[in-house]
C-alpha cells in the first residue's frame, strides 16, 4: 500500500522484505555466469533493488564467483561453486563457498588506486571492487571449504 503521495511508508516497505533464503550451485566454468546473473537479478528483485543496485550486486558477485571458477581448482579439474543468499534483519547475506585450494581474498593488501597503471602491481582490483560495493566482506576456511561472505544492508 502506498501513501497518498505515492511513496511507500517505511513500515509498508519493510513488510515487503520477508526473510528468505535461496541457493545456487554452479560448476567451476565461466560459461555458467549467466545463471549467476539470473539468480542475482531474482534476489535483487525480491528486495526491490533498483537497476543500479542490481548491477552493483551482479558486479560484486560475478567478480567473486569468477575468481573461484578460475583459481580455486587446478586446470581441467571439475568442482562446484555454491552461492547461498539469505535476506533477514535488513540485509542481504551472500555466501560463496568451494572446496578448492585455500585462498583468502580479504588478506590481500588494499589496492592503491592513486598509483598509475604502470606503477600498480597486477591483481587485486576485483576484491577492491567487491569491498567498495558491499557493506562487509569476510573469509574463513571451514571444514575444508573456502567460505566468502558478502553483506549488503537494505535501505528502508
């Protein structure tokens, strides 16, 4: 229900965001990225994100998942990338997990974007983007799995 001026009141808008969770399992193959994009689009639609917010979530998730697809498993070794999301307590929590080589992307030094491209070391821009687009990012190794958690607060 909308207020007389056509905007949703805070209570009404918050009511549209009932808690939910969803999961997606992808092979470690970049050809599966369109499935990820569709998944993220559906999640963002569920929380009423606008087009710009949805594009930001797609960029962050694609960057994190493609890194797993490219580097977690030895070349030509099949493996899965699990993407779970839950919406609760005013935030979206995406969890990306795999059983590949242990790697903590959050341990990497922050990129110095003041340096020119020639002066800047190769790598690290992807995790920089993820950090910029998400409200929090956390890595842990649990039960032989890499677990990367990305959180985004929902505006009310």
